[in-house]
């Protein structure tokens, strides 16, 4: 059984494993409506309270960084379980009549706050706790704030009761989506990994993109995108694929900083890659009240452009520096790769069929897909097939890993629910959105820049999910009130919520990759920022050219995609100074101007002129692609490159 706590008594480790398994099982039971079919009247808030209490207990039973759980950790875990049981038993009464049980509701609020904040401190640090504390202070002393942000003071008892018992706070929408959707997709990913999904996608990436100069880096991009498709986490993606791809890139001639940066940017893009994106994507579907398949469709072209821009930069850089294609050695045939990954292919097909062919909700589709992959894996093990099998012990380990992995997400979403609830209670969310809208009435572009800056700043200390939830509460209403389509506004905020992963000074994904590559952290962070430059521009396209999100006609969407791809290639060539041959200063300037002419929204110019610029850019790029001569002999020894 998986060791969840590192060290400590065996009984505690087993208890932690059992609690972790219960988290995804409760999510599956709720989505399959098992309580209702058994004739039980249970509210969703009661179920998420149980799941949060279990997650808190698992979090505390991990112990400290260098130790197992001590007596205090065990006491906190027991308190978390007691809290979950109490909310489950008393929520139907307290949610409607908390005013008649003020002492109980107040104590409940205090307990929820203390346990969740201590769990958060252990999981992600203090930033979200500081934001929560500021909002609590505003709620009880808002009358002392000068100017238009002055609020009406709330009694501290009412604030605590609201947090502990109201459906709009801790037990609200954000925690429910995390519990009933995100947990299930994490479970699905755990089973894919258990059946060899990571090896399958890495092998497939090597087969389809391992040729040509810089082939090792191209494999890293493709592998990280495919693996990220099932993991949805930038840092875990780096740690999964980076241990393989970064050393290979270094041996092929990429500097440690560049190799680490390429892996960081590729892994960050996994949060954008359908069908299994980051947790924020499921929250977006709930905010927009649209089926998850619409999020998948809208995210498809931007994700392709994200990885295409990185792929082009690698190709130009490798040709300029004459880097070899990659390591020589036997390569599996495509048929052999597909045979080894048959369970992963069947699982992805089942998931996509449920979402698109049968129009099932995402949570129902992923449950059926998970049950399918579990049955196939156990069947392959029973029949002793060479690939895709999972013994019952590995199935149990996948359940434990899913429960452990989702603990952090549930804690973050519970805290986000408290923060959103406080903004609603005090009216601060409406006030801030109103001022943002007033600011944007003068210039939408300036409002977008402000929202992007807020997202990057918040992302310095918060994970993508928490950043998106805050931005969706504060900035999205202002953008939609100014006429921006809701999908465009939320996708814009999602991108800038995750770009902090590769943005200095705190680029978590880049730092994780640097630790693997033995590179300087700051050089790696700035290299990641440089390789990921296109991702800072693409979100503005969602606003000014929404065809990229496939919400216009197919011809318009195709034009936006092709013209954007051409412009990205032109700008990349101008920056690197190479486009299948070395460019002169004049050529670099021309490429830069043409690329900018396409990528910058051309207000006031007729569509015909815009098409003409795109056509001219395509002609220039095509000329260099066709006229390119064979590259000079590739150097055989690695050396630093920039």
C-alpha cells in the first residue's frame, strides 16, 4: 500500500491510505447518485464536507517535511474527521436556521477556518491565508476604509456563522466542482498512469516528432503536451517527463537553462491541453454554465498554437546552432507503440465518446471511462497480457494516489469559497468589479492589461486554480459588462492565471525544471519567459479575434489560426535571427514587421487589407521554407547556446 506519510507508525500510514481512498470513492458515489437510489436525502454540501474533512486528515497525517506525524498532527486529523461528521449530521438544520443556534454555528465557523487555514499553510504557504485575513478584517471593520470602498461593518459572529454554515461560502460552488469533477478526472489520470500512459505518450511523441534538428527538444514538447493532457499540473508534469527529457536535451547540445526552460514551458501548456485540462477549466464550465465539451472545443486551437510556437522556436534555434537531431538508437514502430498503449487509447476514446457522442456531463463521462479502464486493466492482468495490466494492488495504489493528489485542490477550493463568500457578503466583489468596469470604459485594452497584471501578481504565490477563481469573481464581470464574450473573458483570465508558472521572479515550473537540469534558477526562469513569449499574446486574441475560440464561422476561425501561426513563425525567426537560414538585419526587421502586422489587431483597416498582410507574410515565410538549403554539418559536441 502506498506510503502517504513517509515515516510514522504503520497504523497511522494505513489509516491515511484508507482515508485517501474514501475521497474518490465518495465522489464516484455522488456522481452515480447512489445515495439517492438508496432512498437517502443527502445534500451535496454534506458530501463535500465529508470529502474536505477526509482531505484535511490526510494532509495532517503527512506530518512535516522531514518527519512523520506527531501527536499534534494526529489531533488535527481527528478534529478534521469530527468536523466532517458534525457538518454532515447538522448541515440541513444549520443551513436554514443558523440564527437559532448561534453558538454552534460560530464554533463551527471557527473550527472550519482554523483547520482549513492550517492545512493551506502546509500545502501552498501563507498568501491565500493573508488574502482571507484581509477580507475578514474588511468585513468587520469596513466602515473605517476611506473613499468609495468603505463598507458596512458585520458582527464577527455573523461572519463566522456565514463561513461555517452558509451554502455560498465554504461548502459552495468552488468546493463542489473540485469534489465532484476535478477529483474524478485526477482519478482517471491516475489509472492512465498506472496502465503505462506516461510511457505510451512519451514513446508516441518520440515517434512522431523526434526527427530533424533539435529532435530531442521537440520530443520533450510533444511528450509534455500529451502527458499534460492527462495530468493537468505543470509541476507534476515537469517532474514526470523532465527527468527523462532534460538530460536528453542537454546531451544533444542544449544548455542546461534552455533545456530546463523548454520542459517548463511545455509542461505548463499541459493545463491548456484538452481533453483533461487543469482544475480551473472545470470551474470555468461551472461559471459559464456550459457543458465541459464547449471548454474543450474553445481551448483546442489556442493549445495547438501554444505548442506550435515553442516547436518553431526550437527548430530555428537548433538549425542556427547546428544541434543534432537527438540520440541514436532503436525506435519502436508505431504499431508496437499503439499496442503497448491500447488501454490508454481505449480510455481516452471512452471519455471523448461520453462527452461528444453521448452528450454526457463531464463528471458522468469520466466515471464511466474510469470504470472502463479499471475493468480493462484488471482483465489484462488476469489474462497475463504483456501490456496495460494492473494488479489489484496497483488499482488500490491508484485510488490512494488520486485521493492524496486531490487533497491540495480541495483545500484551495474550500479557501477560495470562503473568500468568494466574504466578497459577496460585504459587497466588495461588486464594488471592485464596478471600478474595473469604469476603468475599462475608457480603454478596454488597459483593462485587459490590468487584469493580466493582477493575474501574474496573484500567481506569484497562488496556484492556477486559486488565481482563476479570484479573477473570475473580480475581473470577469467587468469584462463581460463591457461587451466581451464570456468565454473569451474567462479563457483570457485562465491563461494569465497559469502564466506565473513561467514568469520571473517566481516561476515555479521553471524552478522545478532547473532542479532537474542542474541549471541556474533565474537563468532558467528568464529563458522560460523568452520561450513562452507567444502565450502572453494569445490571450488578447481571445478578445479581439474570438474566431480562435471557434465561436465564429469555420472560415474565419481557419484564417485566424493560420495567420496567427504564420505571424508566430515570423516573429520567432526575427528574434532568433534564423529561418532555415541565417537572416540579415534587414530580413529580421522585415519578418518582425510582417509578423507584428498580422498578430496585432488591425482596427480601422478593412478585412481585405488584413488578408493582404497575412498573405504577404505567408509568401515571405514560404519563400524561406522552399529556398532553404541543407543545413551545414551538425556539431557532435554539446556547447552552450542562448
